[in-house]
């Protein structure tokens, strides 16, 4: 088994998917998690590449947020599309990163991801609230590379 397959159990993956669904019930924003074993690139460069590969830049309001994890490298990043990035302050990205990092350092990978998802969801809700015309534009499933 690869480190990606060992990173989260099926039950933990389901908890993360449920956190994504709960967050997205209150916003038109889209949140995804991508996990892969390793990257040869700078983590933010790879995160942006995955973001575009997952077509997260094709949402109508440009309000997608990706949490990317390179398991073997012990690296992760959070990246938001132009719609959300242009209106939130850097402190939001920093505090979200720190909340994830705090749990990751303790080996609580599931809780770290859930904390990041919840924080992103709250911020998205503030600027991109849910309304009855909203549709889920992207999969809630965890993608793996």
C-alpha cells in the first residue's frame, strides 16, 4: 500500500466528506481535499496545478478552496480561487493553515483537515452565502494523485 492509501481510513475519509458537505450547505463556495504521495514541485505550485486540474477554477463565482496534502513530504497548502482570495485577508489563510498544521503535528490528520474545511466554510459563507439557486459544482469526494 502507498502512503496515500494509508493516510486516512475509509471512515476518516467519510468524516472529511461529511465536513465538506456540511460546510457547503451554507455557502455557494466549493471545497475539495486532494491527497498525493509526493511532489517534486514547491507545494503551492503543485497545489495550484492540482486546483486547475480538478477544474476548481471553473466555478461560477470563482470561490473554490483546495486543501492539498503531499503525504511523504509532510507538506500541505490551502489555496483559494480569485473570487474568495480577492476579498479575504491574508490572516484568514494563515489562521486556516495554522489550524491544520497544529493538528497535523499531533498526528491528527483527519481533524486537521476537518478544521481547515470548517474554517474555509465559515469564510465562504460570509462572502458567498448559500441560496436556493446554488448547485454543487464540484465533487465532494477526496481526490488522490
